C-alpha cells in the first residue's frame, strides 16, 4: 500500500474492520488492524440505519439514501461512535464517570466490530482447537498478513493434528520456510505428535495440560483454553498489555510490569464468553488502542481509561530501552555447479535455524576476520580422473544483512562455478536452483543465494583455477 493511500490520523472512516494487515503496522504482531477497504459495508449501513430509524421514526431505506449515512465508510465509523457514546452514557448513569471498565461493554463492541480472520470461528460456531493452536503458534512474533498464506497452505496439506503428526519433520520445515523463528516449526511438529500420543489426537482443555506440550507457553495455553474451550482464563499478549497499561495508567515499564498487567487483566476476565472476551481484548488493542495515535473516541472503555483522562495514552506502556546484541559477521559460500545446482547442507537439529537448509558458511562471530574467510570454503574433489581441483572463489560486491532476535548479522558472500561432475563434500548435497523453493531455506539463506545469483560474480567466476585449466589442456 503506497504511502499516499495511508489514512491520516483523522481519517477514521477508513479504518477497516476486516481488511488486510500491513507489515508496516508496528502494533504487536498477533492481531493487527488493516487499513483500507472494508467488506461488509452495505449490510452494516442498513443495520446502522435501522437503529437511527427506530429513534427518528423513519424507514431504514430512507436513511440509507440520506446524504450523511449513505457513504458506507462514514456509516461504519458513525456506528462505532454511536456504540461508544451509548455505552459510555449508560455507564455514567449506572457506574459513574470514573468507573471500572465493564466486560459487557467490550463484548457489546466486539459483537458489532469483531474482525473476520481465517482461523476465527464464525458467530455461533465452536472454535476448532487445532486451528486455534496452529494460528497461535504461527502468529508468535509474526504479522497476520505474513501468516495468512502459510496458515492456508498448512491447513490444506494437514487438515488435522493427526495428519500433521504423521508428516516428516523435513516436510514441515520446508512448508514453514520463510516464516521465520524456525524453532516454532520443530515444536509445532513435536506438539502434534505429543497430542496424538498422549491425548489420542484431541487437544486438552486445561492450561496445565496444554503447557506440558512442546512449544506452548503461558500465553498460548491461555489463548487455546479460552478461545477453543471457553475456559475463563486470561490470555495476555502485547495488545492486551497495552490496553491494560493505559486503562490503569501503569507507569512501571515493561517487561517488569508484566506480572502487574497480568493481574489487572485477570480481574477483568468474565466467567462467561471467555473466548469472545479474549479475542475482543486482542481486537481492541489491534483496532482502537493502537501503539500510535489510538482512536480513544471510538473505544468502549475510554471513559474508564486513566491514561485517556490524563491525555498521555500514546506514551504507555513504558518500556525499558532494549539492549541490542553485538554485531556478528561471517562469510557464506555459494557454489554453482555447471548443471545448475547449488551446494547446500543441513544445519544441526539444535540451536539457531536448527535442521534448516543453508549454504556453507564460516562461524558467525563478533571478531570475524575476513582475511581468513576462504579457509572455511568448501573443499571439492572433481571427477576421479581429474583428482583434486582448485576452485576460484570470487567475492560478491556488497554484503547481506539480517537481524535475528538477539543480534544483527552481516555476511560477506563468495561465489564460484564448479565443474558439472563434481561430487559434493561430505555432509553437503547439490540441489537444482529451481528446486530451492522446496527446501527448508530460511530467509537469511534465500537472501544470500539471491545476492550471489544476481551478481556478476557467478557469471564471471571461472569453473577452476587458471593453473588447473592449463594442466588439463596439456594432458
């Protein structure tokens, strides 16, 4: 979406209840608000007009044709304002201007403005625990926009937990490639197998049993228990932390404030409709109580919000300055064989990018010395009759930069062309370029390969060194 099409802070009518999400929206990744065109505008307009008609004694059709309400985008934001104002007016009459936020007010707002997400059950339908779990694992540290196509492909290929448990881990890693945070894929597969082996293929409903499964922590267990089984428990993610910090004007910075925010959020959780309430809190944080320029006037809790009353909602929650990890450096080697194959290997199962596919690299270190990089380059044996060949590695201009959670990385890339019949070194294998998409190749390695193949280094690099070519001509 181009910058010129982005809504201005006051363009509230462009808030899309069910639009796509943009990776540039910097709210917590789990449930963000898309800004753009909405889908259910026409029906929504008539619903709104019907409410006005009851008050004014007019027909809904006449109101829809009116100059003010006929624009569906304006109707949407007007409805949100009506919902907020009506709710707050009722609260003032019954609870007082500075009352505690009422779960019923948020649920009423959610019933009207809930987002439509691929993994969210429709109104009146029971949530599928497998789909809830799959989406929650994928959404960890990842945007909804990025997750949606992966979720659809996983669901089509492995429609239930038994199918996923039976799949080879290699296939799961390949399907996950590009989504990042690859330990999640290994835990996803391990969890599916554990659910089948320990629970007969049915997800348990209790938080305790859920937390005993691989890859499921406190938040994910609470989210699954609440959304899939309507257990009255509190799922606290970044969106919820932001809402609670503003409601109570919590000054203690994150992450130290997490226990306090969890207690405050738990005090709000109702005994009924726990799943809807959990999703309503997520939607409120994603759609209204956003990190920047929150739409406080549309919030069903704005008159109970201490930060709104103070006028500093956008400054909360406070955060301690993050300590950025020290830069690491290294070198990567892209060997292209004459028959269009690239040399790759599989990383160790444990650790960063475990069991993923990579091109050979040096260790990544803070004190990396590029002068010694070629000492770690792959060593090849050519066809038996030729003996050991000398490969000329050419440094590719520029570098590849990548940011992991705990440290940034910069890789220098070297490229070489290898004779057609050259076997791979021990522990490595040749893969056709057009088959790399099917490998469990993480984003970093995709960038490395693209950087090498798009450069002149591969096209200009000799297959073997000049002395070796001369020796061959003399034989």
